[in-house]
C-alpha cells in the first residue's frame, strides 16, 4: 500500500478535495438543467402534475448550490493572488476567456438566428445558451482578485468574520424583497432578458440609485471571502465538528429552498394541475433558489465542509477524477449541446408525469438517467477535445 506522502507527491501538491468538489459541482449543474424541463415549458412556465412539482423542487433544491461551489473553489486557489495583475489576467484569459469565446460562437451558430445572435453578443450572452451568464459573473469576480489580494494577505480572522456575517445577512435580501412585494410579478427586464419581480427599494435604493448600503457586499462576493476564510483560518476539523456544522446548515438551507419553491408552485396552481404561465411565474417560483439567497448559501457552506474531509487520491482519483476536474470548465461551457437532446430522448422514451411508463417514478428516473448520461458523454467529449494538440486548451480551458 502506498504511503500518504507518496500519494500526495503524485497529486503534485493539489488540494484533492477541491477536485472532488469541482467534479461533483459539475454533475450538480447537469441535474439542475435536466430538472428544468419539468417546470419550464409552454409559454415559459409549465408543471404537468403535483408529482412533477415535488420532484423538481426536491432535485433542484438538493444541488442548487453548485455555482457557489465553483466560486468558492476558485477563490480558495486564487485569493490572494501570487501574480501581478497583468500576469493574473493573462493566465485567466487563456484559461477562461478564449474557451468562452469559442463556445459562445458555437451556440450563436447552432441555436436561433446566427446573425441576430452575433449582433446581440455585443451587449450580452444569447439567452438560448443561458448558462453562459456564469462566465460574465466569473470575469467580474476575477476583476476583483488583484484589488482584494493585498487586503487578503493582511486581514485578521476577526475582521474577515465581520465581513462574512454582513455578506450572510445580504442573502436574506431576496426573501425580504419578495415579502415586501407580496409575490408581485412585474416585468422589469426586457425586451430579450428574462423578467423578474420589481425590486422593492431597500436601504438607500430608489429610482435614481440602485447602489444601496449592501450592494457592494452582496451577490458572489461573500463566496469569494468564504473561500479566503477557508484557506487562511479554517484548519482541520474533526468529523464530529464537521457534521455538527454541516448537517444543520444543509437541513435549514434545503428546507428554505425546497419549501420555498414548492409553496410558490402550489400557490400558483391553486390545487389544480397542470399549472402554467409566462416565464415570470417560474422566476417567482425560483426566489429561494437564487445563488445569493440564504438557503443556497447555507447548503454551499455544508457541501464545502463535507468535501474538505475527502482525501481519496488513489488510482481512481489520478486516472479518472483528476482529468475530469481539469476539464470541468470546458464541460460547463459545452454541456447544453449534449444535455438537451439527451433529456428529450429520455422524455420521449419514458413519457411524462404520472402518465409515463414508470408512473409516479417516471420523473425522478428521467432526471437521474439524463443527468448521468449527460455527465458521462460531456466528460468523454471534453477530455477528447482537450487532448487535441496545440488547440485543446483553447477549446476546453
């Protein structure tokens, strides 16, 4: 049997648990997108049965913290930066921006009207490939890294904890807005953007000022600071302490996300299914699924603490999981091209809702099988593309 030191040497000093978490987060993304057909459809929002409402809420809530996990992993590795700002951005351009441009053009050409899609890229991503919003946000986070790095090297544990508590408070803001607007469905983004509830003005916000007190410490900044906190101030935790923190965090977070989505669906349905409407209805259903909301944040904390206990770096890690982890960004970029037809094939094969071939269990089986098949196919294709001499890294990152 190999010693721990030998195995550590074979991983080139990598944080093994981050690779496991990154791969798991990538699979979670597949589950999120394989769940979407069960509440998005028709004019925008469509849930066929009460069973579909339950399963959609269960699966999506369980994995909803996938995006924060990517940000925490990136922050853990990048903050504070070891490079000058120029070198940092040069490295990130090759790793992040070039593959993003490649796949943005691919989606623009294969979905919708290519000319219109290419024109709209001057202002935003194409909404047909909506998952690419993530890269715009990620670039924004990276712009902050050189700015925060000098502070990150000197900040004390107590000072950082104060900022983290403020950031955690801001995750209540989406729920406060929803409560104050009483579930209103005013469309505020257009003409091509997804509609959202009209934001209730809080703490300095008004028609002429969107930058309230907590604007600069809300959103994904909290996850960036949490990654820094883990790296600098959180040592090894026993399994007892890990579970003592992680399980309550996850239980509370899941209850908020699962219960919040299901309650809103039931309110819209009024006891009668199918329930359908425009896409703004689904946006309202997703209120407790926002990445900057309290339930998602608590589950992200729980997942990170649990993954930090993973130390497995044997043959499976080196030969399978590590290569997939290195290709995970490219997998995220390209996965919808493969996932969409796979979801469609399983739905055609097994049917829908309780009328499907497996009755009440049709929906969960479809979600799980489509997610697993999509993940495997995307991983294989990404690994093959990554191995193309000279250009592979520009395609997959």
